[in-house]
C-alpha cells in the first residue's frame, strides 16, 4: 500500500514538472516572438512602438467687441442692420459684435474697465482714445472715419451768440453755455480764450442742445459753444440745422463769433494691441473692404454713419495726441466765475 502511494506521488510530481516546463517554454517562445515584433516596429517607427497622431483641435474664434456710442444705436443701428454688419465682419476665426457706451467722456473707459466682453476695438472720439491711452489701455488708433465718401471729417467748436455779442472780445464777463457732449474739445476753445484774457461769468453745462438753444433765444445766456463737423471741402454740418456761409438761415439773428481749426478727426477707429498681428491685419483689411465695396458700403454708411475710412499716420496722430493731452493742464474754474450744471 505504501509503495503504491509513493508511486502515485512520483507520477504527480513528474506531471507537475512537465506542465511547468511547457509553460516556461511557451513564455520563452512568446517573448522571442514579441521581441521580433518589436524589432520590426522599431525599424519602421523608431523607438516609439505605438505612434499616435497628436490631437489637433480647431482654433476657437476670436471675439471682437466693437465699441460704439449709444447715440449711434438710437439713431441709426437697428437690430437687423446691426446683425447684418456683425455677420459681414465675422469670419471663420472672428466673431464680431457691437457694444455701446453712453455720452459722458468717461463712459467708454467705464465700459472697458467693467470688462463687458473684453472690448478690443471701436470707433470713438479722438479725445476718448487719448483718455484710454492716458489710463494705460493698450490700444492703437488705426483709421479715421468720415460720414462723407470723399472728404475727411474734422470735429471743431463753434461759438454762436444770440446777436447781442458781435465780437469774440465782447464775450468777456458774459454768460455762455455748452452741451455736455461738446465738452472735451471745447476745452481747447476755452484755453485759447483764456490766453486772450477772455473769461466768462456764468458757465452753463447742458445735457441736450434743445435746452441750450432755448436759453440762448431767451437771453438767459449770451452765447453757446457747440460742436460741428467740418469737412475737407469746407462744408459744415451742425445739429443746430442747415449752415451756409451766412450762418444759420433758421436763426437769422445768430452771430458766428468763431469756428476753431483744430483739425481733430471726427472719429477714430482703434484696435487693441493684444490682438495678434495677423488677426489685426485681417480686421484692418476687412474694414477697408466693407467700406469701399459697392455691395456693402451702403450698409456700413446707413448702419454706423461711416462712408469712408483713412489710415491714420503716426505723425498725424502724434500731433492730435499732444494737442488733447495738453487739456489736462487746463482747469475750467480759471475761465469761469461760476459753473452751473443745467437740467
């Protein structure tokens, strides 16, 4: 019995050794086979045995938020026109949107500082571009814009009396008014008057032109300082009404005391310096294209009152910037005895 048990144990051990040997042999054969496969792959792909193409995602479109005065949105840019121009200015890599700000001199800066969609382009007054630069905003002026297809547009100030004041020298110690929207550029006029030893008594700041005209006609004030558009062909556009060489036909008693000659462009189109050079060039070219191509220029003129744009030269902008920066050194209370903010 014992001998038979030992015989079974020996057989079992032999079976285990045989099984283990077969497994070892299979593993060695597998390793050699895998080694051969690896050698073949290295010959084709190098050391990276399992090459994969890198995952390339399509670039996300850049959002361009174009700043406009809200006066444009009220008077010109209806929703259909707005969407049409936005689609026209968009492309595979650009999504173009309009953003609006109020009429106060600091509202454009407020819109930017509140980061409403990261405004990175726009069309504003030259004085506001200078304010942006003074505040450290990284912007570049690229175009001047005009509502006239052939003539450049310049913003000037005009001093108009109700007829009682005949000469600019007689404005001394009188009462004058100015519309709030005309304030930035009017500071240049006040500075020039102060240098001629002309100062005023009461200085009224109006929120709208109608109130200003009413007080001028009622002799509450003796003169107003208003903003006009003067074109390179010497034509003048004014919100007061039609203007010719004689003055304002609708107001025959009005006397034009002076019109400035600052040559400050009506509108400046700026772009952020943070936009890549290729994208910046694409936007500049697209703007020039849509304002000159027959099938699109009418839409732009009707939508945002731009019939032509011109590349602004660095030397010309340097003169404008210096002129407007000098205003920071002028204080209105040195020109007027009393400053009144009218309703």
